[in-house]
C-alpha cells in the first residue's frame, strides 16, 4: 500500500502466488475481487512488508492487474 501522511491507504497492490495482480486506488476503489482498504493503517502491523516508493511504482507501472 501507498499510505498518506495521515496513515490511510492511497493505492493498494495485491500480488498473488498464482500471478494474479489487483490494483486499487481512489479512481477504482472496489470491485468483485475486493476493495481499497478504508481503515487507518498501524505502521507496526505492516512494517515487515515495507517496500520502497521506487519498488511500489515499479510494480504499479509494469504489472497488469486483472481487475482493470
């Protein structure tokens, strides 16, 4: 997830073992597969999954989500 300064998700990427990828943002926040998280994020809960902004952008720009 890309998280705003007030700790709410702005964009969300879900990558599954079978190769499927889902993207969510404020322009596409919900579909039959799921939705953009609408809860404030506790950074301690996601710390072990942290990636850089560059890594996030690389996935966002190169992967083709099945829900778009």
